[in-house]
């Protein structure tokens, strides 16, 4: 009896969340800035679809010009060349052309979880690239962001940083929508049902990475459907500095 009630309850909640998600994903622009160009920074190929699919699809829906900069080829298991191609295909599946994807293969940025990347070097690479890649106002980027890098989106008015959630919320999939809605955030991107399929297609381009636990991730991770992000701006930085 109780099991039936729980099952029906979850199904109803799921249905309500999917309707809500579709309504949210059709909404007008969510970002409070008009800058067209955006640059997504990621650490490894597959971060773009495992963590950022809702953001990417949301930014494209807003007609932004998107570029992706990946700081390593993911060469830890000597699959660098394969993973590079997978990244290109995955971005194409998400709607980003190969010409807008840049992959860095730098001796000093090894794909090794035990090596801490030098943020000055990342900043230098970004500075060198950004003039040729995208034209956005890099002065709008707060100083403290210079230590974060991978896992953020540079956009004219500041930097969007992906909010990480605890392990329980992480695997709630769509049912995390009420939580994501209630928690404070600056920007919320959700995908529609069709876009979720698109995100899964992109993930399938990363054949070398599709181990069983990633398939489970694909089904249950809320990052495949929901991205909540904080917008760091220079004004906020200054306020925080004054307050401290
Ligand atoms: C790719 O980059 C070009 C040049 O910056 C830009 O015009 C175009 O909109 C970008 N494509 C996408 C899908 O963002």
C-alpha cells in the first residue's frame, strides 16, 4: 500500500517537474546581460556534456555566440587523440561548430588528478586566445575568478560559475528542480525533453568514456538537465571587498 502511494507520488512529482522544466526552458532570456559572446572553459573533454549541456543549450537558445576552450586532451590513459575527436563531435551534437572549439595540449597542463594546474598559465593562455577567439570585455571579469577557470563561462558582464550540489541532490535528476528553484542562484538553465535527448546524444560521442557508471550518471545526474550558476561581476566583487 505504502509502496504504491510512494510510487504514484513520485510519478506525479516527476510529471509535474517535467511540465515545469519544459515551461522554464521556453522562457525568454535568463541572463541579465546583453553581451552576445560567451566562452565556456572546461578541464577535460566530456565536461561540456556531463556538466554543462543545459548551460550550452540555454546560451545558444539565447542566440549567444559560444566558444568552448578545453584545457586538456584528457590524456591520462593515453587517449588524447580519441578524446579530442570525441569533444568535437559532442560539441557539434550540442550545436557548437568545430571552429568554435579550442583544445589546449600543453606540457604543463597534464591530465593528472595529482597535478595542480598553474592558474597564471591558464590566465595567460586565456588572454592570448581571447583576442583571436571571441571579443568580450575581459575587464568585466572579477579578479578572484582568476583562480577558478575550468568549469566557468566568461560572458561580457562577468563570469558564470557552476554551482555544485551534494551527492544526494546530484542524482535526483529532474526531481531536483524544486530544490534548484528554491536555492539562491543567479541563473538557472533547464533543458526541455528534446534538449535532454540532445545532451544524451552528445554524451554518446564520448564512447571511450562510456563506462557503466557514466551510463548511470547519464540517467540520474541533475547536471544533465539542470544547471544553476552564480554570476560573478566586478560590482559584486567590490561590494564584497568593502563589506569585509
Ligand atoms: C561560432 O563563432 C562565430 C565567430 O565568433 C560566431 O559568429 C558564431 O555565432 C559561433 N557559433 C555558435 C553556434 O555560437
